[in-house]
C-alpha cells in the first residue's frame, strides 16, 4: 500500500504561481511513476503531468505544457508540481497518483494508477 497526501493548494490570482507537493508513505521502496490529475466542477478528472521513477522522463497535457513542471525527490518521497502563469481554467481539485513503472506508456490514463491522494483545491481568480 502507498499513501499519498497532497498540499500546497489555495487561492491565487491569474498569472500567479503555486507549488503543489505530494508526500508518499508506505511501500515507497517500490518503483512507481507519479502523476498529477485535476478535476474541475462538473468535469471529468483529467491528466496534467507525470514523471517516471528516476525523474528522467516527464509527460504533460498540452494545456499546461510550458507553464507547469513536475519533479520528484525520491530521498524525500515527494513529488512536486510547479504551476506558473496560472489561468482561471486551471481551477480544479488537484490529485496526485502512483502507478507501477511498468505502466509508464499509459500514464495519461487515470485507470492505470493504483493509488490516489485526497486532492488539494486550486482556485485561480481572474
């Protein structure tokens, strides 16, 4: 089992920045790819970004490419999502999730993830 706890969400003005963190505990010695998803009210949960176990490979949704950066510190069992140039349409609850590294090629799909955090809300005011 892996437990994930997100933090860092909040209210920010358009054009501002936030950094989300996701702390992992439990079976963190296993090799997991980590992803960030978001869900806005009335919408499906959508992929935002993912990073492989070593941190050497990343993937981003087109809507956040160039504005968001995912990173991880395996010594701290923590994954980060740096969000810059925030827009009103980035408003959502953000979730981190863990998937076995063997599923890396499918990390944009939420069904490939075994573990999820409780989410942290991000509100961008225009």
